[in-house]
């Protein structure tokens, strides 16, 4: 094995542990931001759900939707969205956290009121054309609450009287 092939193999072998260590550091940091981009083709008269799992209470879900036309976009909490999941004709519950119509591009963020799973629903049931949609979801977990300083603060003393 040549020196060049050995060093390339060494770099490839080291790449995984380094990436795993960086990921572990990112997950352990107080406020973790994770982002993913998905591309979908949503046929007319249909919808797609993007599931976001293990969302902590207080997590900020930031969503960017890019498309050629227009369609409804919803964000729903998992338990109620699961009920809709059983009925393929219902994309989300009657009372989602957010329901808005996207035209060309839409960005928004919501703070998760409860821990659990959430769904971003791309609803093209009213559309007459299929839609190519790019969805970017960034998840910002809340920082761990700081413990109050347990040291007793010294009360300010009044000026001595002369």
C-alpha cells in the first residue's frame, strides 16, 4: 500500500469519529440548532406530511417553504395529527398551531407549546397543478434554564453618618 493510499484511508477512518464527536458536542450545547431541507412533489388534490420527532417544549421550529405556485401550509402537534394520520383524507387536525397559504415563498417560526412530535403539512388539495416544494426546517432547542446564584448577595450598606 502506498503512503498516499494509507493516508487517504486514515483520513476516511478518522472522519467518522471526528464527525461523531462534533455531533455529540452540538447535541450537548445549551441551544442546539439542527436544519434539514426536503424536496417533494405534491400532486394536485393531495398533501404531504413532514414529521419532526422528539421536539422539546419551548423548541423553536423555523420553516422555509419555496414553491412555484401556492398551497396551504400547516403545523400541527403530533397527538392530534396522529388522529388525522388514520384518515388519509385529513391532512391535519381542525385546530393546527398554524395554518397559512404559501405563495412562491413563505418563512415562519413557531414555539412548541408541548414536547412530542410535530407535523409540517403541505396541502395541495385545492391546487389544480402539482407543486415542486422545497422545505427547510430548522429546529432550535431551548437552552437549559440557569440555576439561580445560590450565594447570598451582600446587601448594600447605608453610608455611615458622621
